[in-house]
């Protein structure tokens, strides 16, 4: 899984991640990938992703349920 995420570094993606008992949709750019986590820059919408700075989050692989390229 880390190999595939490394291929997507710099790409804008939509992630569905499990946060506690809730599912959360995240629009983000992949910044860095570790052995069992991915570091992403989270944006509110596509317009902000083009020029703005987002919040950095670290997500463990086990919390990620779905990923789509934007």
C-alpha cells in the first residue's frame, strides 16, 4: 500500500477515512508516506487546493477506506 501512495505524492485525492465511529471525506494532497501512515494537506474545496495552504494531517493506513484521484 505504501508503494502505491508514494506514486501519488503531490496528487490531489479524495479519501474516505474512518474517524472514531464516523466516516469522513477528505480532499487532500499527499505530502509524504511512511511505512504505515500517509501525511496529507487537507483542503476545504478544489479552489483552495490550487493556491492555498491547508492543514496537515497524518492518517494511518488502517483508517483509510477509499481513495479517488481528483
